[in-house]
C-alpha cells in the first residue's frame, strides 16, 4: 500500500542508501528529469547537478541529514536533455529503531514556474525604476504610480493562494517523511499496521488533495506571468522613440489587463474591436495614451458618487486612412467651459495634489506631434464623454519621434 502511494505521488520521490546511491525513484521523478529507471538506479543524485550551486551548499545538506535532521531547500538541477530546472526538496534520513541511519528519502516539487515568475518580476521592477527627467517620463511614472496598488493586488491574489498551497504541500512532505520513518521502524509490518499508519497520517486524503493543490498553483503562476507580460508589453521601456509594428486591439487588451484593478469596482468595459490594420508607432506611448483616457473615464464615473457601476465602451475601426480608437463613458461628461482647454498643459479640474495636469497634454503631444495623428474630445448627446484617437495608416514610420 505504501509503495503504491509513493509510486502514484505527483511529487518526485528518490530513495538512496547511506552512500547516496539511488535505490528507488518514482514515475514522477522519471517524468520530470527525462531519465529512464535503469539509467539512475545505482547512480548518485549528483547526475542532476547543474554546477550552479556551491560545495558548501551540498556540505551543509549532508551535515544536516547525517545528523538525523530533515533538510529543506531549493536545487537548481539539470535534466537529462540539459534543461535547467528548479525544485524544492525535503530530504529525510531513514532510521532503524535504534536510530541507525539506513538511507535517505527525498520528496521534491518542480518550482521552475514560480522561480521564473519571481525573476521576471524582479527584472520588470528594475526596469520600472529607471527614470528620465522629461515630462513625458514623469507623467508615465505618475501613471505607473497610480497603477501600483492595483497591479500589486492583482499579483498578490494568485501569489497568496500559491504560497498557501506550498505551505500545505510542505506539510504533506512532512507527513510522508513521518510515514516512511514509522514504516521503517516496523519489523515485517503487517497490512493492518500499514493501513493504520496510512490512516494516522491521512495519506489517502493527501493523495486526493495533492493534484488539486498543484493544479491551482500552476494556474496562479500563469496568472502572475500574464500580468507581468502585460506590464512588460505596456511599458516597453526598451523602446525609447523607436517605432514598431503595432496592433491597436492588442494594445488595448494589454492596457486593460494592467488597469484591471482600477476599473473593476467602478465600471464595466465593453470592447468592440474592428478588423483594423497594424501601424508603425511607439507602442509604449500609444498604450500610455489609452491608459490615460481610460483612467480619466473611470475617475469621471466615480466622481458622480451614484454608487452604481458605469460603462466604458472602446471601439476600434478604420476611417479615411486612419486607425481609430473611440473611448466613451456614461459619466457626467466634460463641461463646455472646459472642453477648449482640455489638452492644455497643467490644466486640470481635479483637487490640488490629484493628478499632474499633464496627462491629456502629453497624450495630445504623443498622438498629434509624434505620430501625425488626431486626438479630439467631446460629449455624446445621450450623456457622457468621448475621446477619439486617430493614427495614420502606413505613415507612422515616416513621422519623426520628436516634440
């Protein structure tokens, strides 16, 4: 029964003798590493070493388990095909009744996705810390600052339940270690004794729960990676003034992912994407304009304090040699006295300390001066405001990226 439980464990299980020679691996180990059973039996786990961890690291590991204690930590190992991967391991000594160590058991979980997501987050964070002194960058940093809490919330949600799952998995590893040790302390264990140990350690429940925990964790990692990728695509800090091929529908989708937490409690977003051609432009700057206008719409809806969710409609279409994006809301609209000055620098209707008064001015500069397009604003007869972005088809690469 216990052998079957280990065989079916979705986590990688390795058992060695006291010299570190492998005497058993389960199917999960073979699946993760790419080795066949006959290739690893009798070998030392060092066949997985990538060479990226120090001798002191392994010395501390051996000192711990030879001292009869459980070692826990992360390995950066190498599969048979040379692919590097990360795994979290719990390694326990197997002892006789008198405490003599007869071998070791390692229960390991592939955490490559988690580590890569963390590294990508660090990389993005480093990029976001790079600043420039221009007003355009100042406003962009202000936009990122407004998004910070929302993005942190979106990332913390999946990270929170993944972290909780890994704490549970660690407890399960400990249960398996206790089960193995208790089993080894029995001489010629009977089926009743084995069943009793399985029930005592709740291994049947653990077996059922493990797959759900791993699936949920994988989903959480994917959510974090999607958010990080959206941030990267939104900011494109490596682009500077270079113009690249850009599909505005994708840019809107990316921006909506980044700004999701700013919107979700205040408005519903309806998208009506037309079949529009790609254009050449500075994608980071266009995404910034879309972001500024969406945030303005959200703030306008919230300013009415109706306690009701508003609606933001985003349409894309082609018209007269332009790719167009019209962003409409059902908020209070723009006062007629404000409309003539809405794109002027430092003009704002917000209280002091809220906003720089540069967002719409920089948006106008990006669309009109840097991309040869048009940016207009107005009110709908049925209520609410609209902003219309028009970018020239096939002309973006010819327009100088200067103010």
